[in-house]
C-alpha cells in the first residue's frame, strides 16, 4: 500500500501513481476517441468499469523507470517499441487466461502474435510512447509539481477508488465467465 510518510520513496510512489492514473485515463480517452472515429460511439468496453485503461498507465511507468536509469536515447527509442507491445501482449494473455475473454483481437492482421499484438499497432504504440515520454511527460511533470500537495491529500481516495473498481470488475467478470469469447475492448 502506498504511504504518505516523509520518506522520499513514499513521495515518489505517490508521484508515479499520479502518472499511472493520468496515463490510464488518457488511454481511456484515446481508445474512446478512436472508437468514436472508427465505429461512431465513444463507449468501448474495457477491463475496468471506470474510465481507466491500466495498460496505458503501466507502459509509461516502465518507460519512465528506464529513462530514470539514464539509458541512452537510442536504447530508449528501442524500449518505446518493445515495452508497450510487451505490456499489451502480457495484458491480453493475462485477461484471456483469467477471464476467458479477449478484449481485442489482431489475429486477422499481418504480423500478429496470438491476436494480442500486431506490427501495425506496435508501430502506433512506438510513436505514441516516444511522444509521450519526450513530449507529454515534461508537461505532466510540471502539472504534478503544481498540484502535488493536493494530490498527496487525494491519493488515499484515488487508491481506494481504483481498488474498488478493480474488485468490482473482477467480481462481476468472474461471475460472467462462460468460456472464451471475443469481446470489445
């Protein structure tokens, strides 16, 4: 559990949780916008019931961790291709294994792997991740610095809301498991 003590690690955890929540929300907006453009409706079923797509939170956190290690720019650009695709594959595999449902399916696309990832979308994620880490993240860091005091007060509520969404989602999804089905996501 994240604590709000005075230790630098707990403050850093709060900052990274802010990034996770913001990127997860922005992922929900991105997918909804893509769905609106391609299918005419913003709402697209995701794993969580709330307006968050955790894959979009985890990939930037992993990239930020790599960047904090001081890795070279060419290596970071390579990781911007590998990490989002790895997160998408792991998420697809895990969701399918646990809930027997596939939220997205790339199996009809060229250069795909078990329907969880494909070259076309990996290249999209690569560009998006690069822009995110080098273009958007500096702005998000400035935002965090401006609201960090307020965020640290709201952090327990944010953790509680995300945990409640996760528990509610897992409970309702586990009840509805009836074998493998292809769903929206």
